[in-house]
């Protein structure tokens, strides 16, 4: 069975405002971060952490908007949002974006909070980081906020250890290297059906998720039957090319 994490990107409408006055760009970015977190905390949400890779992606897009003297989520020849984030080096399960043009930074956050799509992005409990960039051209501010749920980049060993720890807490004996080699476990993970090696498992579950903090419900149900006492864990790369990041895990159960 494949247990897939929710993978998507969201885009809110573009916003413009009429000219008033000017302030430094770095102050504008600091203001937008503080304003976003103030509104999130006031509603019981976790504050956003500033992510340097998303900030790089936001900067590249803000430069595009300033160069075009216009606002858009994607200009001709420019990669789409999810690809921009991945190209900058971010690893995420979801990504969303707010863009705006205004004559003063203090207006931008207020515009976003009074726009349904932008407000939803700002107050999304599913995101934990943000990259912010503001470019000033001819007394106009071009602002970009890129939000994401970051997926920690882990080695196969780290992924397998994390899942094995959860299995051990459920009473399983971790048998990696005893009933199946590390190579065979990882090869089994990459296979759509069947298994590698000569020791046939009683049950195999392959799943994809953006978090390995808990076991899938179906796997927990299997463990609760008491039929299985040994487990092997294999991690592998995704079989499809996508800008989104997820963990691919195979758990093999033995008597």
C-alpha cells in the first residue's frame, strides 16, 4: 500500500496599491516577517522561521517582477513556483506564494491579510518556514513571500534508523542485516512489488510520506496482530522526478 503525503503548491491572486513613499528594502523584509508572525501567534499558530533557500527563491522572483514592472506568479520563461523553490535548494512537501506591488512596505501585509487567498497562505498551519524578498524600483515595492513545509534532508541510514526506532517501540526486533542485507532492503523499497534476496517476508509495506515521526495507521494495525516479531527497514529514492520531497520507506515483517 502507498501512503502518500499531501503534496501541492498554492498561489494567491496578485495585489497592487497606489503610491505613497519609500523605505529601505531590508527593513521592509524584516517588517513583513514580524507582521506575519504577529498575526500567526495571535491566532495560536507557530511563528514562521526564515529559510535562506526560500529567501533566495523569493529574491529571484522579486527581481523578475521589478524587471517587468509587474506582478505575477510566473513570467514567460520562468520556472513555476515549486521548481523555483527546489532549484534554490529547498526540500518541501508543500509550497505557496504571496506577491504584491505597493508604494510602501507597511501596506503590503495589510493588503495580503485582507485578501482571502493571501491570508490563507499567511495563516496556513501546515507551513513552518518562509522566504521573503522586497525589491524597490522607481519608488514601488515588489514583494514576494514563499511559504513551505520543510522536509528535513536525511540519509537513507537516518531514515531507516528513525523508522526502526518506532518499530522497536512497538515491540519489533529490528533484524536489518540478519534476515536481509541493507542492499536487499533498499532494493525491495525501490521495487513496486516483490522483494530482493532469498528470505521471503510475511508482509511488506511500502509507503511515501513527508514525515517519519510516526508509523502509518495500516502498519500499526498489522503490528498489533501479534503475528510479527522481526522487522527490516529499507529506504530508497523516489521513482518519479518531482520538485517535492518525501521519504520512501519499505517495512518488511517476519515471524
